C-alpha cells in the first residue's frame, strides 16, 4: 500500500451461498418483505431482507470503486446499491417528501436494462440469461426489488418530522458506486 493510500473495506451480502437460493443471471433471488406480486419468495418472520441489507450497507459501500464478488448475494447487493444511488440522485433536487415519493415511484416503474441488453452497466458482474424465461424472471425480480427500495428509501432520504430532505443522505447524491450508474 502506498503511503497515504486508503483502503476501504467493502461489506458483502450475508446470502452468498451458491445453492441456498434460486438464481437468475447469477443473482440470488432472495426473499423480500413485500406484498407486490412477483417471483420473489415472501420473507417469513422477523429480520432483514435483501433490501434492508442494501440500504444498511449503502453508506459504507458507496465509497468503493472496486468490489470483489463472493457469491450471488453480492451481485444483488451491487445492483441494489447502484439503484439506491440512482434514487438519491433523483430526489436530491426535490423539496419535500410527497414530491420525492412520486419521483421514486416513477423511477421504480421505468424501463431498465438487464444482462444481454446493450449498455447494461453490470455486464461483467451478472451472467447472460440462459433462456428468455430466465431473463423474464430476472427482470420481474429486479422490478420487485426496485419497487421495494423506492418505497423504503424515502424514509431515509426525508426527515420524519417535517418531510424535508435529509442532508446526510442527500450528500451521497454526489457519489457514484464503482464509477458506474444504472438507469
């Protein structure tokens, strides 16, 4: 390590076992605390799901420019971290919570790219779908994750008392995880 160089610790997913969960495009299809329809298994009981884990680890991982993937849970964590970063960038210019929720809701519903599409930002991290069905499962699972992130991240980006933007979370709008962005 060069003198003065700082090595940042990267936090990994707690769900990196290869055979523990179903996968699509090399990404774990982890259970979610959600009511929206989709391929994600419903999380039973208490505890954090993949979205909670991504939000919790976001502020530490967003400073990283490199990320060594340890398993399929990390691939999902990388995607969700980039999506959270996109959410914060989109709401950084919004004045209040109600407007922010509308922006986040429309962002979750926007079309997005999956592995194999031209210009997909994570082409080196996620595998190409082996079939059209696998691509559809991946797209629906990520859509479900995006909806959950958009619904939950508003609680962090806006203060609970007056609905104004939280300056500590909005500061991350200037950051870019791994020097990549997803749409």
